[in-house]
């Protein structure tokens, strides 16, 4: 796996990060966006997605405000043509 720093999405003074898991076979990975919960002292997963491996995932995350962000995910279109599609979802920051 690998770790990639991203901006401080919730403006608590601690930057969030992306953890990317991978396997030695195949081209799909899982990315998880982590944030630190100061109340209990633990890192929590805000969102995750399974997608094709890339060099960087920062462009998939766009801050809206300190309570939510846009996350561009990949998904399998099972209705039209069974192809991989991208879409943006809004994620609320809950810790």
C-alpha cells in the first residue's frame, strides 16, 4: 500500500490522507480517505472506493467546506453497457 497526503478537509489543523491498498496481481486498488478524530484519538475512514490504480488520487477529492467534500468514484454501470464509469458524490465529514 501507499499513503498520500491531502488538504485539511475539516479544518481541524490535521491534514487528512489517502491510503491505497494494492495486490501484486491486477490493476484495481482500494483507496480510503482517513481523518483524525481528536475526541477519541483514532483515525477514521471518511470514504473509500475500489478503482483502477493511478499515480495520484488527489484530483479525486475536492473540498466544498469544512463539513463535506466531493469524491470522484469509479463504479460498474450494470444497466447500460457494463462498463466502468466515473461520478462525483458528496461526502459528509462525520467522525
